[in-house]
């Protein structure tokens, strides 16, 4: 593909993403009361276990005691970040600040509303949301938050993204995204990436016959990890997990939860989610 053709394709994909994630349906999909039982279960179990393990075993104790500085990119309506803030409060993990960024202004507005509704005033004061693209997190957030870039650079303990890094691969700016995360993290800081596994059978069949392969491309586990390794991260963990769909109702959630131990034993590499945990040396 020529450079001009690639730029035209990227522009079209970005336009399509903007239209999709500015819709009322997307706001409902990524908001607490309307997102579905599946994601609620995962935030309390599978995802929570990953976050707590990283906080307890990967973040230097001195920084943990001082107060965690964390950032979620591609945060949607803020459900994941707000849940982690509340989880940390219940576990007695101090929070210095939590920032959420997304390229969709309507989703960021929804996130601010969610924070006002679900967080007590003391927690809400430490949580901020603003629009920022994944490939230019530092620059966009500096402007959106009204903070000098140098006060953000190299200051975060944890940066994470759920179901968002695949879009950077589709737009071919995954290196820029990984480098931006590297620049945000303090030495020893951790990045967590969770996204769709291209080996999960339902995802493979869903996207196999798509009219526009670039618009539905799912990276391999190795491809998820590669940009982070290339910009200097140490890859601590990569693998597949999770058998509960985000949109699952109560019945399907319980069924897949019961089946998960068996599926993990016989077919873990085909689980729904890919996970990469990386550390800035």
C-alpha cells in the first residue's frame, strides 16, 4: 500500500471510529448502569485480580504507600477506571491521582458524569477525564488537563487500557502509542494491556468475512506485545484469559464462569482476552 493510500485508509478508519464512539449506543455500552452483567463480573473478578496483583507485587512499596498515580487510555465512559479507584479505596491502597483519556468527547462527558454520580467527593477530587488520542496521550492530555507536559512525563505508576490498543494497530500507530505510555510512566512503572484475542473462535468467525479487513483487524498476542518491547519495555507477562463476554447477561456469565476452569485447562490460548503486562526499566 502506498503512503497516500495508507493515509486515506487511516483517515476513513478514524472517521468510522469517531462516528461509532460518539453514538448514544456506545455511551450506554460503556456506562455502569447499562453496560451488562458480564463486564460488571469481570471488573470484580478477572480484571480486578490482575490490577491488584500488579499493585501488590509490581509497584515499588515506597510509591504504593505515597499514593498511586494511574492513567487509563481509551477509558470510554470511565467505568473501568472508576471501579479500580473504588476497589483501591476498599483495599486501603492510597491514590494520588487517576486520569482517564479517550478520543470521544461524548464518552469523556459521560465519564465525568459517572464520576460525579458514583464517587464520593473525596475520591472525585483526585479523578479527572479529558479527550486524548492514544498515539498522542502526553501532548493531548497536557492541553486537555491544563497541565505542563513535564509535570506528567515520567510520573505515573500504572497505565492501562482495555479493548483499545487494537485500534492503534488498525491505524498503524501502535509504536507511537507504546512510546507515549513509556514517556508517561516513572521508572519501574507498569503498563497493562487487555484486548480481544484473535484466536478466540467467535472473534475469528465474526471478523473473517468482513468487507474491510483493516477495520476489523485483531493483532496476535505477539503483535500486542511487540510495540512495547520495541520502545524499551520489559515484558513481564503475556497470555490469554477470560471466558465471559462483556455483554453477557447473568445466565451466560454464570455458565461461562463455571466452565472457565475446564476451558483454561484445555484451551487457554483461545480464551477471549489477550493480556500484556510490561514494565519500564
